[in-house]
């Protein structure tokens, strides 16, 4: 039984709607990649877009899912793939493994006990390996859409860093990503009570805004953002 919360159908619909945000996804992929090493396990791979991009970058990826529909889609998508294998994995994770990195993008916020989840993620990595995370930021941006897809919380940098430390991880990176995107999220999801979806607005955002913001944030650390990116190291 998975501890990941939320309407799984709505989660899948949201993932499908965001598939076209190629530049945004590649930006987030590039953040995690320097910390991966040779054997990456992704928690909650969804429809497999991140796994596919990381495989194209040359990484060997184990893509995992608990939701039966998304798991079936992953198996179909990566059947016979040279760099991606698929397995069922539920949270909390009872198993242990020896991956060089465990990555969970937009997963931790769905889990009621995030510290226990982080400990279980760390058990899937080798000593010195990385746990790589992206989570949504700032409680004031919590919307009805957040709640519908199962978000238990939105994070600030100190809160996520504290949870990682309590889980026994050494915090290597913890900072905000996509500063102005937080404003866009607040307006769309809180004020207008809508949700991210495919269409001209999303495609324009992805094509014109994301490359500029990515270049800016490669040199400037934002004091706020739509998400928090973090890397924790498993003790040697």
C-alpha cells in the first residue's frame, strides 16, 4: 500500500498536460544530473518523461511507479530500452539497494511522513550516494489543485533542509528554483483557481520564458521560487 496521497487520475492528467513543457523539464533534468553517478533510481516516474531525458543524457535509470496505470504505461514506453528498466515500487519503501543516486521530483510533498520517506530513499542509495529532490515551495501558494493531487505541504528551504538532516542526510544543495514561476503559480492556481494545463499559454511560457530564467538562475541564487531543489548525501 502506497503512502503517496492524491487523486491518481488527476495526477496522470496533469502529467500529460505538462509533457509539452520540454524546456522546463530539461532545465530540471539538468539540475539533478551532476549528482547522479552511474546507477539512478527514480521514485514516482509518472509517465517517464524525466527518465527518458536522463537516458538520452547517457544515464542508466530505474524508473519506478506504484500507480498501476502509470506503471503499465512505463513498461510499454521503455520495453526493450537500453538504458531504462521499470519496476513497481511503493512508498514507504521497505527494500534496500545500492544505487548511486535516488531521485524524487515532486513526490515528497505527497507523503504524510516525509522524514520516514527520506530515510527509505536513503536506504536505496549506496554510502556516499545522493538523494535528489524537487518539491513545491511556499505554503501561501497551496491551492485547491495542490490538495486535489495530494500535496500534504509546500516547502521552504529551511524546512526541507531540516527534514533531510533529521533523516540522516548531509545537505549538499538546497535552494529555490524558478523565482517568477511562483508568482505565476499563485495567480493561476490560487487567484484564478485553475491548474497548469497544455495550451498556448504553457507553450509560450516554455518557449520564451524558461530559457531566459534558466540562464539567469545559473548565475543568481533566487530568494524565492516555485520549487525547492535539494541534494542530500548518504553517510559514508
